[in-house]
């Protein structure tokens, strides 16, 4: 079920422009639909955005990706992001070979060493 961004702004007590900018920065393209005041967010996107409203620095950027092949290290697979980049993604060892050819949601983690990507497991996310 989708939720309107204006309604989220009223509930959170934040300005619409600030909330829309945060949603576009933190969510995937398929979690947002519409433009301007007619913007809708999916349930999965709302779960992510609710955490980002409270503490914006802690929520990483999310991407949709397609797994190309497993890596030599069993903790990683190679995935292609919608931007066309091929990146290594950290996954559970049990899922190493099962994800080939699947569409997944990944998180981008930025720190002093650079960028890394990990699988977002929606079953276990709260």
C-alpha cells in the first residue's frame, strides 16, 4: 500500500521540500512515484524513510541491482546497479550461488575507506 508524501510531512511536522529531497536521496526509483505534491511512497520505502526522518545520517542510499555472477570469495556476488556500474555486494554465504540472475535491493555504505555495498534483506528488516 502506498502513502502520499504530503501526508507523511504533516505527520512528521517537516517541510515538504526537505522531506522530498531526503526521499529522493535515500530511496530507489521504484519506491517513489509521481512528481511534486503528487508523490507517493511504497510501504518498503516508508519503512526506510521513517528511520531517515528521525536520524538522516544513519540511513544509507538504496539501489536496485541485478546479480551477474558469484565472486570467488563466498561472501560476495557481483551485481549491476541501474546506473550501469558493476559492484561487489556482501551477501550471506548460504545465498552466494542462489542469487545469480535475481533482482535485489542493496545499500551503499560510505566511510573513510570508500564505498561498499551489502544486501538488504527485507525479511529480517524491522
